[in-house]
C-alpha cells in the first residue's frame, strides 16, 4: 500500500470517528465570563462576552459587554445587562 493510499484511508477514518463523536449539548442554563457555544440548545446563556456559534438554539442570552451570533443559529431574545 502506498503512502498516498494510507493517508487517504487515515483521513477517512478520522472523519468517521469525528462524525460519530460529534454531538449536541442540551441544557437549561450556561453561565460564565467568556462563552463560546456550538451545536447547543439552552434555555438561558449568561455571560460577559457571549458568542453563539453554528447550530445553536437559545431561548435567552443575557450579556454584559458583547454578544455575537452565527447566522445559522437561533436566539429568541437577547438582553444587554447593566452592572
């Protein structure tokens, strides 16, 4: 077997393992200072700087400084909090 064939097979195996292990997080509340989420469903996310990445479904985001949202994600409501 050539190195090229071996590399292609290893890439395929790596991709299959990644796809099998990739999952979604579902929770009620996530709190922290610096938050970055992907593929997450949550009732509430609270933080200083919040980034809602790809594949998220969030009911409420409360943030202090910054909130960014990927175009593929759903945030039903976001509120900037004053401390």
